[in-house]
């Protein structure tokens, strides 16, 4: 059954677990994520970016999610707009059956100027009012994460964001978070806490303490009923990098967010954990493996089936690690 982000994360807060939000663009990802959830009795957040909507088309995505709900009637499912950038994106998502939208007013904020903050507050408050009027939830964002928001974009992951000093300066300010929530009434708040989007988050193995736990704790303490969201939460598992590279891929050495760090985050109030890169890597590592081991293969299903299995395993693992399993 379809539920809102507010309903889902209220339950997560009550029972102290986190919920991964997996990005989807196509049928195979939808099938894999839902199978994993059904197997471990977990609720699901499927999130759809603007890019996903233009890739698959709104009608296809909406009908696909209808089908997933019909196939898995017992799995609580929240369909969420990832990184909405204006009213039209968020409101048309709701028209297509999304129960939650992210209005990312921080995308415009190239610097933490008063003007960009006011813009973020105003547009987020407007979307929140519209979403709440029709029973949908809303996530806002305050702060600047990595590559997606420093202007370098996904294609240049790893070049847009370097150095711990810059990172420290970009952490969300708890005073501002409190003001932002009071003025927007968001259900969930994405904060900058030390992560960035994409595969290239850290150039060395992070030795613990990479998340700004004090920021998470402080914001959670001041805003206990607002659910904290952690973007850029892929772990970029070494095993998947190895598979990808063993079969001809050329991913540069990189480290993501260690799962134990995410688990610590959940203990300090993080509820929604956004994961896209790991899902992409799980599937394409299998594409490469099949292409390399069976160079005569040309049936796409022979590529997509192992890719779905790899993704399903990844999702299942995260549901178990984040405590989502058993709460469906
Ligand atoms: O945060 C962005 C997500 O990873 C979605 O990426 O815009 O390439 O679909 P996308
Ligand atoms: P990753 O790139 O770490 O998977 O983050 C995805 C994300 O935050 C989507 O909003
Ligand atoms: Na931001
Ligand atoms: Zn994100």
C-alpha cells in the first residue's frame, strides 16, 4: 500500500530505524527493490529524479509503480520526488501519484547568501503548503552537498568537491535549520553533514568519524519531529568496484560512506538515507561481467537478470543494516 513519507518516517523514528531511499529509472530496478523489501518485510521509499522522469516518462513511471504496488500489496511504499527544483516539478509529481516531494531550494544557492536563503525558505514554504493540502509530504534541504550542488554536476563527480576544510564550512547551521523548519513546515530535512553525491566521495579510506555527528545530534535535539535526511549515502562497496574494474571498467580508486557511519547516523536521528550510486554500480558491474564472460550473448535478459539479483542483494543488505527489515 502507498503511504506518505511522514507516515513512514514517523514509524521509523518511533522504533529507531532508518529507511534507505533508492532511486529508480526503470522496471528492473523497481522489481529488484520490491523483491528485496518483500523478502525482509521492509517498507520502501522509491525516489525518482527529474532525470528519471524524463528518461522513462511520467506515465510509464506512474503505471510501473501502480504495478509494483499491486504485485506487493503488503509492502508499505512511499513514492518520492528526488531533488525537485520548482513548484511545477513537485506538483506534477503529486498528480502522478507521488506521496512525497523534495523541494530542493538549495540547488539555487551557490553560496549561503541571505538572498539564496530567503529564496529557499519562500519556495519550500509554498510547495509545503500545496503538498500538505493534498496529503503529501515534503522534504526540504538546507546546506550545500558535493558535486551536484557545487556546479560541477554528476558527469564530473570527484572534481567538484575536495578537502575537509571546504566540507566543514558547508555543514548545515543548526540555528538556520530551526528557523527554516519553523518557516516552511517541512516533514523531512536534508542537511549537509559531510557527504556528497556520486561515486567519488573520498579519495582515501575514511577512518571513522566522517559524518558531522555533532551537527546531526544538535539539529535532531532541536527539531525532534523533523526527520533528517542524508543524501549522498552510497558506500561504493569495494567488491562492486572490483567486479566493475575486473571486467574492463575503469573506475578510479574511491571510497564512499561506510555503512557503520550510516548506522551511527541513524542512532543520532537520521531517518532517510539516499542511495543511487551503489544501485547503479551493482547493475553495471554485472553488465560488464556478463559482457566480458559471455561475449556472444545478446539477449538483454541475460544481462538484466544477474543485474537485478545484484541490486536485490544490495537492497536487502541495506534494509537489514539500517534496521528497516521487519518493519514492513
Ligand atoms: O541525486 C541525484 C540522484 O543520484 C539522481 O541522479 O539526476 O542522474 O537521475 P540523476
Ligand atoms: P549517492 O550518489 O551517494 O548514491 O546519493 C544519492 C542521492 O543523494 C540521491 O538524492
Ligand atoms: Na543543498
Ligand atoms: Zn541527493
